[in-house]
C-alpha cells in the first residue's frame, strides 16, 4: 500500500496557537484540586460558581461507574438552571483500569463553552478529585473521545479535543496524552503543530485495546498540497479522504502509515494533476481512448479552482462528476477495478441553458 504523507495548513477556525512540543514532565505542575471556601461562591464569576457546584456535588458521590456519574451530572444540569449547559463524557476503560474518570465542560450556552474539568478516583480512594482542565475553553470546547489505559502500574489518559465542534466544519480532532503522577495528571504530549497531523473534518478513534494506536480520518478541505486547489472544495465537498495511522513511540505518537480512500473524485483529481504536471495519467484510466479525449478537450488547461458543476451527492464516492469548461459540460464516468476507481468515459456537450 502506497504511503501518502501530507503537510497541513492550520485552519483559521482554530483560534488557539498550535505549537508542536513534547513536554518535560519535570517542568509541569500536576493538576491539583483547589480548596474552595463556601463563602467564595457568591463572589465568584459564573464559571467559578459552576466549577464549585460540580465539585461540591462530586464530593457527595460514591465510587459509581463513569457512565452512571455522567448520566447523574446530566440530570443535575436539568434541575439547576446555572448548570444547564454542563456536558460530561465517561472515560472509556477507566473503570476497568481501576481509576474511574469523567471529563466535563460547561459555559454560558451550548455554543460558548468556557471551561472543563477532569474528575477521577485514585486507586485505594473513594472520593472524586476534580481539578480544572484549562485546555477546554472557548477555542477548544469539547472532548469527543477519551480512553484510559494501565500498564505496569502506570495510568495514562488519551483524548480527542475538538476545537471545531461549534464551527461549520464540526470536527477537527487533536490528540492529548496525560499521565497520572503523584498529585494529579500531567500532560505528556499533544498533536498541535505536529507535522503530518491533519485537521479537516478529522475523526479520531483508538484501534484495538489501549491507547497505543490511533486511527485519524480526515478530508482534503484546507489541505496544503499541490492538488488541493485543482477544484473548488466547499465544506460540504466533494473531498478526498485520508486515513492515517499513528503509533506510540515512547512519550509521543508518530505517523507510521497513510493512504487515500478510493473515490471517483480522488481519481479525477489525480488524473487532472497528472495531465497538468506531466505525470502518469494513464494509470487513472480504464481505456487509453479516454486519455486521447482528455487531450483533445485540453483538460490540462482547466483553471485552478474549477467548480464541480454536477455530482450525485448520494454517491459522492462512486458517482459521475461534471465540470463546465469552455462552454462545454464535461462529464466523467468511472469504473471500479481492484478497489480503485478508473476513468471509463468522458462525455462533452454544450453547457445546459438554465431553465427560466
């Protein structure tokens, strides 16, 4: 399987500063649970009051399962108007690892999250610790996936932060790795600014058990590569789609494998790119006659950012695609061969006259 490596331009929608770094655990203070006096509640800001209420509520909870705790917190939000925008995610695998945990976040509305916390019970304890989680804020408001793993009495937490949850993109996962040390959790690594990490519509999931292997699926929207601007891509698509496999190496994740999902749009992009760059366009056609038609139509001269004139949205991966060029509606038809779509035919006719 060919390896496809891309460099990604950070999206404007991500307001936070993206800095690649592997953190020195010795230089980081662990998340600690602040001591909050009851007389401070009335003087605190709304966010501080919410954090205090959740901590006080957690103090009265038993060592229930993370899922039950998340459900109970959701029920609490229904009974307290100030907590109505509190969301909670049980951390997968935390109960089995012996460190039950949830991640919660809140704000002034569903679309303006302001803060978050990580709550857990340490081995041998029955009380919940609940320090704030500063990376959850208005620019990175939600956590979509979280998993806790134990190996050789070391507890590690990996989760997918979603800075785009309230944007038009909807999803652009970043990966964070934490380790439980004496006194709290410490951030060990994150994917911000890491070369090869793709953001557009990115969906993260863990492969198998544990947190050692991560599968990241993403699109070509806003991707910084020479093929990105051949055709205009809106948020809705069409897009090329990629799968990247990231593997733990020490205290970091590295990209070990990458491929492009087969689709008719990807084949069209590769074919036109080959025409323009002098590459092997023949590799993308099922019949050599198709290449001759493309040359006769001078498709190598398609302008950058050409709009897709027609695509069957119910068949984005395998349907025909049309563009308008020099007064002609050019439609591309495809056939699948050995899990790859190839150009089977090109039809050219005058652009249809708009119906009044």
